[in-house]
């Protein structure tokens, strides 16, 4: 089964991290990705652009409405994700706990439903 690990953190706090310290965090994430690869659990990962470049789209009675920014004001923002292979939710949770991002933010773990069209 595939699971999505959604990484949430405070992007304002993240933007204040000095570059040399941020490099250390990125090195930790690269090492985590390599551990996933070695365990044949890695599927995909990507960072997301900051929320000030985002928009939300809603269609109401056929009229498209576009709003700048994220949908809701929150302390933590979705900053990136991993898609991993795991046999069970418990295994996926263990991988999430190993992710360095769990030490500076929150990771939401959700099973990806297979629609059978792959």
C-alpha cells in the first residue's frame, strides 16, 4: 500500500533559519530519503512553494472563484510530502516518526486509495 506523509511546519519560522542551519536540515531529509530507498519504501517526494504563491479555486453555480493564498489561516502550513510504500498504517507511522521533519513540525499520514486504474 502507498501512504502519503504530509509535512506541516511554520513557514515563517522556517524562513528565519540561517542558511547553514537549513542546509543541515536538508541533509537530514536527504538521508531520510536514502533510508526509504534502501528499504524499498520510497515512491516520491517534493517540496511545495510557499503559501503566498498559492491560490484556492471553488466553483459556485458554474462561476469560478479564485482566492489568493491558502484556504485557512493556520500556524503550520503544508510544506511538502513523501509518498511511501508500507504494508500497514503502523509501518507508515514508524517511517513518519523517523522523518526529520517530525522534529520541527507535524506529519499527517494517510493511506492512498488505489482506484484500480493503474
